C-alpha cells in the first residue's frame, strides 16, 4: 500500500537532501516518577505504532525523482529500546538521559530504509524512569506529535478510542483535491508573492561577516494582565487573532531597523483538511509571508496575508523553489531566510495531564533552544497569558542589536502598538530598482573592489536593470570572473554591500602600455 507524499513532506524531503547536515527532528520526552508500569507502557506504544501509519512509513524515490511513501508491517519495526541505567543519584541519571537524547536528535535517518522513530525507555529504579521519543520531521509535525502523545496516554490508561485516520489516505486525498484550475491559481499566487518579496533582510545592526559567532541569543517576553487586555481589545477592533497581532508587532519592530519597505517571514501552515484534523503525520508546510510597510494596518495585513496563504496552501515544492530561483535571478542575490515564526496554541503535549499515579515531567531532557536562522520566533498563546520567545542567531545579530530590538518590541507591546513606522535610513545608501526592497552601499562596494591588489580604480553604480555594476581599471591582467569571486566572498549583502557585476576597462588596441589618466569618478 503506497501513496504520494503530502506537500509538507515533499518540502521537507528536498530540504533534507539539500542540507543533510541540518537536523530538524520532532521529539518529546518525560521523566517519570512513582508507580509506573513499563509493560503497560510498551503495550501502549505497540498500539500507537500499529494504529498510526506515520510511524511505519518509508519513502521510495522512483524514476525521474517520483516520490512515494509506503508502510512497513508492524512486525518489521523495532518498537522500543529498554535499558537499565545505574547511577549514584537522580541528577546523574538525568544527565545520562539528556546526553542520550542529544545523541538521538543528531542521529542520521535514511527515509528509504530506516523506521521513522526511535523510542528509548530508561529505568533507574522502580520509581524513576525516563522515556525519549525522536522522529524525523519528514513524517510528523508538532500537532501530529501532540495527537500521538494523547493517544499514548489514553492507551496506557486502558481507555478506549477510535482508530486514528489513515495518513496515506489523507495524502492521496490532498493531492486529489488539487484540481488543475486550483493548481494553476496556487502556482500563480506563490510566483507573484515570492518574486515581489525581498531576498534578504538588510540592517546596519546585522553583524559583519568577520564578527560572526556560533549559537544564538534567546530572549523571552511574557504578556499578561492589563497589557494583554489592551492587546485583546485591539485584536477585536482589527479583527485579528493575538498570534497575528504579535506577529505584526515583531514585523513592525524589525522594519524599524531597516530602510527596506518589506519583510518576509517563514510561517508554518497546517494543511490538514476538515477530515484530516486528527491524522498523525507531517502536514505543516512552511510558506513565506511578505508584509509591506504601507498605510494599511499591519495586523490586518498580516491576517489577510495568512488567510491568502491558507487558501493557496496546496502547493508543490517545485513551484516554491522555482519562484525562489526567479527572485534570486532578479536581484543576483541568493534568498536568505532571516525570520521564521511558530505558534503553539492551546494544549500541547507538555500540557496533557493524564490521570495516573505517576509524576510526569515533560520536556525534562530537551536540548537548549537554538536557531540556524537570523530570528526564530515562538509564540505560545494561552487563555490568560502569551509567551514570546525569540532566538537571535549570533552570526547575524550582535548582543547590542538584540538588546535594541527587544527594547523596541517590549515598548510596542506595552503600548499595544503593532503599526509600521518609518524605518531606519542610514546615510549613503542607494535604492536598487524601483521599490525599496533592496539597498546598496555603493561606497563600501567600491572599497571592496579596491581591496583587490590588481584594481587601481573603480566606479560603482546601479544600472537601469536593478543591478549593482562596476567598471574597474586594473594594474595587470585578471582572470575572467576573478573580481566577481573576490567580491562574492567578501560581500555583506545584509549590511548593504552587494557583489557587483564587474567590467574591466580595457585600453584600446596598441595602448596597453600607455598610462591613461584615471577619470575622477573612478578615483
């Protein structure tokens, strides 16, 4: 039995192939204290694996790159690794569990051969256990994880429940629902949306390349009480959700620190249909959303853009990748994801409280928060409070920049102000093209060229075709593409230093040895 991949699976599959060193697993874990029954728990795990096809799928790539998923028989999977762990203390046991969890999270996974989960049950004593669960993102998303955990504890408590819906049936239905007219409309929408965005976030607050550091700076804000009431009232006025309002506040804050008039954020969109709401699997498609600094209310624009993304959410990976390549060709800049947002709404697995004689500590062995992007935004929306967590990649944002952005965001939230204002406009910048999507520091680009030992003089300007171009005079022969490569290696696009198209000013025939005066504009 086999089926095509969901659109979200297709996106993740190719992302994993293009960046095999990046790991984005989905996971959950528990510390369990008290009267825990390992045998009943293993039996519950077995039921969950049998019931959910997502835990038994492998991906086959056929001729022409055609992708299909099929299910393994329950007897073909290794259910759980059970291990006794000796330790001198509960803290030592926790350290071992945390280290093992980190190892599982970093483990490679072959989608054509390996089962799509790893379950490990550790026992330190009859009253202290740890359970670790790790899945590749290709087969399950955050909502699927939460549904799975709810099923697990229901079966452990011997509660009865209906059999979960089929992943493969849902994947087939998703593809069948995308008829030719809808597919054409969706492709046209995403091509128009992506090609009109900006390929990169530019700011003088971005760290220069030689000051890059690894890791991230994590900042958190909690909103409650009177401030939350003010935001809730403004949400009713603007007919948006609190997530949309807070996302608008973050967008407006980041636009405060750039002269650009638009910002693109990657937002996860759940593509489950009405009949697929309880399917455990990977249905969360990451889609780009662009907000433009205009006279329109920012929360309203965020709401409208998100609704448009939902209406056009059935889109294949080739359409998104093709539009991205078109955007790169338009600007001669490789698109770079700077901001990614995520929402946790309602009860996730950490909030489940099954009626058991066991003390559960969910997330006890979670790894520290990290971000490979510029800004990774996490919003948790509860009835009486909202938590905002932002991970700033140190390779792009210095501690001073992080502090400035967080101060401005806190001020916006306290004032219930999510509207875009005039952005920062450092001196000496030139707009590239007819919009304010990309800016260039021509003086810094010229200095970059002059740093090459063979460049005697250079003139840099923006052409009518929205390209940064340079004419240089050299002291000797340079290889074709040598100056472009020199600039590409040292450019800092996010700090407005764009690699130019270079033309070498060659003396007329017979005058190669004659020293000609350098034009003033090139000095």
